[in-house]
């Protein structure tokens, strides 16, 4: 049963959603539309708590580390994440007009039209706004680091554990049912053929971008450390395939750490940077999020101008620090920004979740493999200093 991972469950949910949606009656579809409404509202409620729960203790703990090494690692991780998003943006701008030509989600004047409505809704207003949650996280996290308050750090760690439990025991197990409801409703409304064709083409582009970006990262790392980048990638391949199976950066840390030390880096550097990067370096997830967001916006006919997307991308690089190292963590942390900065509605967010989760394991694998390159670059630069 454990081998039936989240990716397998998501694929199964999509298949069953299409099959059931083609034969079910309106009452059954509305039943799952009700579940989707409740689950979606709960996601909106929990997002600010996820941000506070993960960013606060992260900053509080990191602030006690080796200052210069911490700053260098964080700067490289943020730069790598943003560059990955920019590459994904321009790739999408260049390729989507051809690979998504003639396809649109605007077969309905409003994408929610044609979808079955819920029997009832329950409002679950978020306790605070996403940006407010970010600011609170930074203020408290920096305060913990500055005052060296063990009590506050312990409290923030305990709160993080509670949020982690909610994600692991409630959100992640229910996601396949949410995806099932999405695809059943879209099939019933006649939208699923477009979504699946979009899904396949975007999926292929994302995988190619992951591979090319890893080659780019290791080319820089190899040139600085005077190693063969492809030999370095080969040494890191066990971490890549472990992440494919676990779909978790956190669960892959032991393997990532073991093989990063084979890249001729100092052990104490690897011991510090690998666990840190598992939480703050998400280049693969950023490629996926940006590509999926651009696909949804492109098919909705929304503006994809760089001036609109860049602020979202810059904030995404910070917000993803809140992404827990569990399957689907990155898209959960990003939902608030998608809604507030790109204007995603409930249907667009649902499509985003479906597209992202279907290849989450590949994004995680790109993240952890890239951690080896960032560690190598950090080690080389810190030696020179």
C-alpha cells in the first residue's frame, strides 16, 4: 500500500474522475462539487498558517547558523529559484502559442459555467492575509534569531509540527478525492478533453526544462570546482531517483547529503547546506509552478506580460521557503500568491493543483539534485573567501 504513492493516486483519481464523470448523474457530481468547495475553502484558510508555521522557525533557526555561509547559501538558492522561474516564463511565452494553439478554456464565457454547483457552501475566511502572514513570519523569525529565545523557537517548532500534521494527515490524503471531483465535474461539463491535452504537452515541456536546468546548474558548479558536470550529475543520480519515489525533499535529505559529499565538497559545508537547501531551494518546483500558471493564464486569455509575472516570481522565491518538504507542499504554499497576485479564481487554482501534482515527483527530484550543485558552488566560493 505504501508503494501506491501520491503520484499514483493522483493519476488514478484523474482516470476515475474522467470515467465516472462520463456516466454519473448530476446529483453525484454535485456531491463531489460540495466536497471540492469545502476542501478548497479549507485550503484558503490554512495557507497563512502554513506560511507562519514553516517560515518562522526556519528563519529563527537559520539565524543562529554560520552567518556568512548562511547568507551565501540563501542568496544562491534564491537566485537559482528566480532564474529557474524566468527561464520557465520565457520558454512558456515562446512555446505555448504553438503547442497550445487552438486550445482554450474559454469555451465557456466563465470557466465556472457548465460546472455543477455544490449543494451548499461553508465560508472559511483565512485568519489573516497572505502578505500579512509573510511579514509576521519574518518579524517573529528575525526576532527569535536576534533574542536567541529558546522558548519562542520551541513554540514555533511545535506550531510547525501541528501544521505539518494537518498537511500529512488531512490535506495530502484528501487531495486525490479533490482531483477526482475536479475531473469528474469537468468531464460532466465537457471540459476534460481540453485539460488533458494541455496537461500532456505542458508536462513534457516541464520535464525537459528540469533536465536542461540541472545541466546548467552543474555546468556552473563544475566550472568553479574544476569537475566534469556530467560526472557530478551521475554521482547525484541516486538522490534524483530517491526523490522520484518519496516525492519529499525532507525524506531525501539523507541520500542527498551522502552523495553531495562525493562532489569534493567539505563535509561540514554539506552538513550545513543540504538540510537548509531542502527547505529554501526549489528551482524544479518553480519551473513547474511557473509553467503551469502560464498554461492556465494562457488558456484563460489572461495577460502574461513579464511586468505582471515578475513580482509574482520574486515573491514566490520567498514564499516557497514556507513549502513543507512533503508531496504537494510547494503548490500549497503558492496558492495564496496565485490568488492575490495573479488573480486566480477557485477553478483556476483547482486546475493549477491538478497540473502541478501530476508531476510533483519530478519537480522534487530536480530540487534535491540541484541542491548538490548549490552546495558545490557555495563550498568553492567560501573557500576563495
